[in-house]
C-alpha cells in the first residue's frame, strides 16, 4: 500500500508540473510587454549577497569586472508587468535584490490562465570574483542557476523549481527544493542537499568535508573525481537499490543499505531516499 501511495503521489506531481508548463501556451491571453531593466553597484565592498524572487528564474554568476550587475528581462502580460516590483539595495556590505509581485495571486479562472505567464521573467545577478561571507538565493516558484561562486556560507531554496549549481566552493552549502531536482557540478566543500520530490545529482570535484543528500522520492547520484584516502559512507534506500562503484578502499556493492569506512576520521557521505536508487561512484 505504501508503494502504491508513493507512486500515485509521483504521478500527481508530474501531472501538476505538466499542467503548469503548458498552461502558458494554451491559456496565455492578450498582448505581451517586454521588461528590460538593469542596475549596477560598486562591488568592492560587498561581502554578502541576498536574492529573493517569488515567481521566475534566478541566475547568479561571476562577473568579469568589479561591479555588481543586476538585470531583469522577460516578455509578460501587461497586468503581470505592472505588478512586478524590483528592489535593489546595498547596506553594510550586503547587496539585496528582491523581485516581488504587488498583486497577490488569488484563485480565479483568469488567474489560473495567467499563471503560466508568471515564470517568464529572468533575474540575473553578476558579482565580482571573490570569496563572500554569505550568499542566499530563494524563489517560491522558479529555477535557480548558480555559476562560479565562492562563499563561506551558501544557501539556495526553491519551493517548486530546479536548482543547478556549477563550480560552487563553500565551507557550508545548503540546497533545498520541495519539488524539483538539484544538480551540482564540480562542487567543493560541505554540502547539505534535500528535496522532497526530485532527483539529486552531485558531481564533486573533491570530497574534503561532509556531504549529505536526501530525497523522499527521487534518485540520488554522487560522483567523486578526487577521492580522499579516508572516507565514511552511510547509504540507504527504502525502495530502491544502493550501488557503490569504483570507490577506492571499498568493494563494489549492490543492495539496500551500506555503512562502511576506509581509513580514520575521513569526511562522511550520507545519502538516503524513500523511493529511488542511490549511486556513489569514483570517476577514474
């Protein structure tokens, strides 16, 4: 019965996402209005970055100069354009970019038809190449993309949306999505990655700190390019296979649960899922 309920939930989520994806094409009514705005700040004294967005895509990336560049682009309905409010500020070394809707989303036939239009704006924040004390990115509904960021503490949160992180170096990184897959490419540092429904893919450049990955419904894949001599593994799937492949100091494994260690006092890789496969692999 538990399996049936879980699979039913998966199909429900897929149906909802599909409906929202195609709603814009089917129900979008009225002329579009182009949004194209840009602001810039001096980035020399910036130590912290905060980005907030209710609905839409966020891109945080490294800039090629010492400026913080913030741009908002998209083609949306006139009603949506009039409700968008972008606030950019800097205080005590913290730059804040916040995109909100003045008009709250309520239940009506028209709002249902307009919902697909809400995801058609993209907020791009480019920051100078340096280490930041903290970086926080959040969206209610929308994708988060992060490229070449170095931060002592990093956090990305999406209620509904995919999170893609490329070349993130952080002493403490937290990535969370209620519904949506999470992908990390060439990560370095400590990672805490959680999603209720969605696949987790962690491609670690090296493992120097603890890594935690958990999905209630979804596959968890962890690949390591540079493996430490000392390493601890704690892997478990309730409904799915646990696979260990080509990891130095361990035998290849296929089963339901694995707790093992090579060396002493090494970083810990913890991976768990209620429904889905877990794969940990050393890329030689």
